[in-house]
C-alpha cells in the first residue's frame, strides 16, 4: 500500500522536526477532511514520502532540522514534483532563514502559532501549486496553437498574398513578429537549460555568432570591485587579448554602453567617437548591448563584423537586445544559484571539518583520504575531470556524519547494534545533502557508496563488482587504508 493511500481525500502534509505535542494539538484543530499531518523522522521515511506522487505539502521546523533537511527535500526522486514548504522558525532566527526561499520554502510561520495560521499558510501554498500547474497547462496550450498556426501558414505557397491590399503591410509585420517570437522562445529554452555560468556564457557567444553571422563576439562581465569590464567568453579573439583586456566604465565602446546602459549600433566605425576613445579605428561594423537585470549592470555583449561584409542593421540590433534580455535573466539566475550553492557547500564543509576536529582519532582524515585517492588516480592515469571528482568526493565523503548524534560519532568504545545502524546512515545522508547541488551528481554516487565492498558485503545498497563506479572503489580503498 502506498503512503497516504488510506486518506485519498485529505491533502498529505509531511511534518519534519515538529515536536509531537504540537503535532497532536494541530491535528485536533485542523480540518481532517482537508489536510492530513504525517510525521517523517528517519531518512528512509523522508525518502519514501518524497517518492510518493501524492505528496503535496511539507511542514518543516528550520531551527530543529536546519539546512540538511532542505537538501533532502531538494534531492527528491526524478519525475516527482518538488512540493511547497511551510517553514517554522522563531522570530529571532527568521532573518537567518530568508535564503531558504531558494529551496522551495513558500511560507514562514513564526512561533508561537496556531492551527488557523497553519491552515491559512497551507491554503496559500496549495493555491500557488495549483496556479503553477494551470500556468504550465496554459503555456502548453499556447504552444500547441502556435504550432497549429505555423502548420497553417505553411500550407500556402510562398508569395501567395491572401490579405486585402490595405492589410498587406500589417500582415508582413505580424509574420515578422511571429518569427521573432519563435526565435526568442528558442533562445530562452536553450539558455535557461544551461546548468553553469561558464556553459551559459559559452552558449551565448556561440549563439550570437551563428544567428547574426558575425566574425567575432565577446561577453564581458562587470567587476564591481574594480569598476571594470572583463572578458569571460569570446569567439574569434586571441587568448592573449581575452586575458589582458580590462575596460573601465566610460572607456571605449563597451565602457560607453556600460555607462549609458543603452545599446550601441556602429555601422561606420570611422565616424564613431566617444570620450576616452578619441582615435579612429578601422574596425568592421559592430553592436554592443548592455546586459541588465532589474536595472543593475551585469555585463556587455559585443558583436563585431558580419561574415559576408556590410553593416549591422537596426533590426538586427533590436533582435540582439531581445537576446540580451533573455541572456541577462538566465545569467542572473545562475550567478545567484551558484552563489547559494557555494555558500551551502562551504557550510557543510565547515560543519564536517568541525566534527572531524572534535575527534583526535579522525582529525585530518578527509584530507588524507583525498591525498591517497589522488595518488591512486595518478597510478591509474585518470583524466583531469575524474581526478577533480575524486578529490571533491574524497574531501566530502563523511559529510553525512553531521546528521549523526555526536555521542555516536565520537564514542570511544565499541558501538551497540542500534548505534551502528544509525552510523551506517551517513553515506546515504551525505549523498542527499549534495542533492540540491547540480554539479555534484558524480560525487553523490561516490559518497553514497564509499562503504560498499567489492564482494557485495558493504552498505547501504550492497553493490558488488562492476556495479560500483571506479571512483567509489578508489575512495573506499583510501578510506579503509586511513581508517
């Protein structure tokens, strides 16, 4: 029987870290036909709950569970929707948890609160979830009608004019607007699919050179500390130029665009003069546009020289501005997301290091496992990407212990059977902690399986032989050697 199957009519609400007395009080007051509170305590219970397609809402005590539970929520199985979270906290810690909104926290409840406040918060979350579902349905319907319209237009031979004379110009403009809309939709899907800033920047400059048939393109990011623009990705430029170029705001065409926050189209560079760039340059025609998000400058995109000669047109500049808006939005999201990931990863690294330093027997263990793993990688002649995965996975292989009670982790004598079962949860918990970090899929596999044995006698999944990745086997050997 699936979880919650006995109460199909009520919306399941998974509670994490909520004390039992408060749960009983809320259960008595909440309408049972509307919401069904269900506590989940152990990692296996949480994983089962997250894997159930009926899951709708989550009630989480941030002060008691912390960010590790948020990581478990982000790492739910592929194909199941991430459910809205109602986070419980105290007034004095509310400001510390604002960033939790980036981990699907939709509502905050400040202690003390009652069933009425909880019901209202759950209602808002549920309404938001329904609106998102309806919005997705409407977008799919609109896409369907756009495809149908495109197929309808293709039925008529090229050049056939089916419009009255007075409406011919409007029809041409309408078709151009339709084509531009299709291009922007394709650009948005392409750029928002990128999962790192570097990949996104590379995709932008490649896309620009292909769409505008340009000889060169460069994307400069704004360094707020130095008040200058730095080239981060380029096509058609020498590596030395990329590494050495630093442009201050107001200097040259890119600096001019950064200062004015306005696009610049230069069809004849011999006639273009700006302050701090008085000399005439015999460059091809070029376009520079600012990348702005919420009015803030992110960078400048430069496109230079058409492959078949001739100047860029105003229509091409306007189209490039549209791409710049999409690129700036995608870039801003990824910069923010990677910043959150780095902060989150730094936090769990610091916690793992703090736990390790409390125990003189394991102090420096993670660093030694990393060194041994890299030595094995050298012997196996692994490539740089595999070495990087090994190094980070070995450094983080025991991070799951931050969720294990300290009296078990640092117990000087032998563990009881129950304590040993709890300790054996740390590979699973560690892999789940990295679940919300996009770039750690391979490391998650290594961390989860670094206590597996080649003969199948390890844990938690009892894998054997070639079922284990090479990296997991290397870290397992290094960990056992240093234990």
